[in-house]
């Protein structure tokens, strides 16, 4: 009876050690390693930062008004405030929730 208990105890310890060795080598969550050096620029070529004014607005200059239609994909949860400073530009704007805002400028 003591031999049977001894054998089971030793085999249980061996099985536990093997299980620990297998679990230790598994990488369930991949390891992340940092690299030294500069951070690469993730912006695509041909694009850059847009300068903003002190109040957060930006200056836009449209050079051609002939049948200018531009689809702007903007998502916002608050009111979109638009101020047009040139009274000669006629605008029409349509909006449907979750879709693209289409703005057409007519000269």
C-alpha cells in the first residue's frame, strides 16, 4: 500500500513539473519588445500638418469655384458651426445622420 502511494506521489510531482515547463514556454499573450532609436513618421508622403489658429480654426482658400463639389467625411456629436465671410458665395448643404455631409459652392 505504501509503494502504491509513493509511486502515485512521485508521478504526480513529475507530471506537475512537466506541466509547469510546458505552460512556461507557451506564449498565450505575445511579448512586446521596445526598440531604441527614433520613432518613424507614420504620415504618408505628400501629407503634412495643418496649421491651426489660436482659437482652433483653420484658414481655407478655394481657388476654383466652378462646380466645386467636395465630400467631407466628418463625424461629430455636437453642432457644427460654419461662418461664411464672403456673402457672394451661395451654399447648399444636405445632411443625413451617419452619412457624408455634401457641400456645394455656387458662384
